[in-house]
C-alpha cells in the first residue's frame, strides 16, 4: 500500500484514538464480569465516550461535515454534501462479555454515495480500510473477497435477532434453508466485522435483517472495494435504510439471496 490518503489518515487516526479508549475500557470490563450487576452501565458509558472521541476528531479534521451516529443520531452540518456515518462500538454484547470481537465503524458519504470506510477492532489491532476506487485493505494487506462458487464449500455469517426485536420466526426459516446448503454458519456478533471479514475472504457471504446504516455503511465500501457485491434482501434499492443486507462474491451472493428471500 502506498501512502494513506489525507482522508484515510483522518479516518484511521480517529478510529485508533477511540480504539485506545475502548481497549482500556475493555480491560476494565473483563474485571467487572464477576460483579453481580455486570458491566452494563460501564459499557454504555464507554460507548458514549468513544462516540465523543470520534465526533471530536472527525469534526476537527473536517469542519462542517454532517454526522449520523448511533448514540447522538443525526447532526446536520453546514456542508450538505458530506456525512460521517459512525458506530462507536459495534459488537456491544461481545464487549460486555469480555469477548475481543468488536469494532469502531466509520463511513463517509459524499453526495449520498458511500466513498470510504474504516472498521477497526482495537482488541486485535485489525484495521480494515477502503476508499472508492482505491481498493480494500487490512492493515497493509490488499483484500479480495473469496472466490468460492459452490455454496457447499462456503462459510457464511449472519446475525440472530436479539431478545425484544422482531423477526425470530423468519430468521429460523432462513437459517434452516441456509444451513442445509453451506459448509458452516457463524454468528460472531458484530455486523461491521462480518462485512469486513467478507471483504477479507474469511466469510464467503453474510446476511442479516434489521441493521442500521451505522452497522453496515463502512462494511459496504470494504466489500465492494474487495471485488464483492451487496444486495438488499427484498429487492429494494436502499439497503442503508432498510437494513436487510446480503454480501458475497458474484456467484455466492445470488444463491444466498435466493435462499433467504421470502422466508416469512
Ligand atoms: C449489533 C451488532 C450485531 C447485530 C445487531 C447490531 P451493536 O450492533 O452489529 O452483530 O446482529 O443487529 O445491532 O448494538 O453491537 O452496535
Ligand atoms: Ca452496531
Ligand atoms: Ca453500537
């Protein structure tokens, strides 16, 4: 990889800064496991603080850009053509349970188009980054989606709807259809990393419903720049607003969509 672009320096710098904070808090969370109340309040505070760090760093580097952030919502900017889409902590349940699979996700939208994405897991120091037209990278290594064509050889990731969310019955139908056709299904608990791992060829595909723009925006750039494709599960155009997403290479993606669509 050559020199990081100015934009990528801003995005990765912000992610690393917030990542240092999250990592310190993660160490603390591991100690809190044994307390009866558990670390829930502490994690909520860590999440908010990480968002503040990201907001501050990005706003300082690019004054005027708007924001869409999980905790603070939409913050309009004076520059109407740019918007950051930020999840300060994706994989909160993992984080809370001392599992080192969580990430900061930052995407940049320009004139309504996703043009850059960074997904950073500070616990493993995996920094995934991609910019439209410049490829997708894991740290210094160029990424390419897996080349498998045959579903029977594929490992695919998904997300299981949490307690209190809709779609449990439909998910079971989808899982039932997919598990009979693939080599394995994984549920690791961080949608941003699921997409980054598709970009890295670690997963052959991914599907999930009910996601938010901040869960998937950066990962969509990564998958596309790694030569993969994104689909909206119900045939709609705007996956960022419906949150019903599938990802994979040109062979796997249509087969996956065919299996899970119309499941309920
Ligand atoms: C969650 C994770 C999870 C997905 C959930 C998301 P959060 O984000 O991405 O993998 O299944 O739907 O809400 O709450 O950890 O930021
Ligand atoms: Ca999330
Ligand atoms: Ca989150």
